[in-house]
């Protein structure tokens, strides 16, 4: 499972304060804590600062990569901000995200075409949020082919079928899961990713629901997620689900995590 650590996000008040005050110690600690808990990418988001997003993204990336030897997931809808971030990024970044919404692909493709960047593709179009698995797969098919024609590699694409709350429609969970399975089958070698906390919006015991949903998604083929790697119970569920799904050779990752005390009871 490819883990994108979500904690350096300007929508979180302590992070926004750290960004405004150029509190490098706080940002670096968040990066280190997530790296120590098996994050493979560190998400950086400065979207709360209109007019200063590009400047703050550059600073975040420099501080994160001064602390940990990991790539960043540059989280912004702004090609200008993404370009600024890439100008200081070391190694191969992940870009979050591109979609079929009007102008989104056209503005971002010139920046990412023909590169080795990892790219998150949202299953979203001008028709709005997809409701069914087939809606998601149709958008994914169009978007993937557009990205492949732009000389991006299939193995660098991370399709996000978009998690929606089951509290508003009881079918949203199963439709997401079906979409993951279909996308992984349609494009062998591609990745699927999500930020899954929306599934439990408006319900009690959200962490419990999120953990259960993650194990179900892994069984359908999900192989990347944007989440809090400091959530030990979630990370333990991921390890267990991957082991049971046959994605842990000789169960070595599970055994190593157990011996390292990383499995919550």
C-alpha cells in the first residue's frame, strides 16, 4: 500500500498557523512523524492562502525535504502553484490532481505531459460527482486515455474514484468499491487511490467505519491512500488486509510490523 501522509494541510488550523509564522520546526516534525510511520509521500497543501499559495508551497516542500528523504504530493488545483512547487522539489513528485472538469486538464497537461511525475486523476467531470461505478469507470477511461496520449506512463497514474458519504446514499460505498475493482481490471498496472474519510461523514464511530471500509477497498484492489499514518489502528488494518489479500509475500510485512510493535490490538 502506498501511503500519502495527509497531515501537512493548510485546512488544519495548527498547520495554517505554522505556515503563516514560518514555523519550520512544526512542519518538519509532521513530516518526520509521518515518514517514521511508513508514509511513502508527504502531502503538502497551502490552498487556504489565496494569493500566497505558490510561495507557501515552495517553502513547505523545502522544509519537508530538508527533514525527510521522501517525495511530496503537491496538492493544489492551481497549475501556477504546482509549477512553483516543482521548481524546488527533489526527485519525482506526485501531483494531486487532474480531472475532466472544464479547463482543469487543459491547464495542467502542458506542465505534466511527457514527464515521470505521479499523477492523481479524479473521476470527476462537468457532469458533477459520479454516482455509480459505471459513471466512475467512464470518466476514468476517458481521463486515462487522455493522459496516456500525453506521454504519461500508466504505472504513474493514480485514479481516484471519489469516496462519498453513505449517510447521504447507502449505495455510495459499494459503488466506489465496484469502481476500484473495475478500474484495476481495465488498466492492468494502474493504481487506485482515495481519501476515504468522506465515507463516514455524518455518522458515529467514524474511525471504525473508515478502518472497515479500507479493508474492503484493499480486497477490491485499492493500492494507495491519502490518510493519517499516525493512526495506528488504521495502519494495522491496512497491514492485515494486505496480508489476507495475498499482497504480503510470506507475510513478512505483517511479521515485521508485529515485531516492531506497530500493530494495534
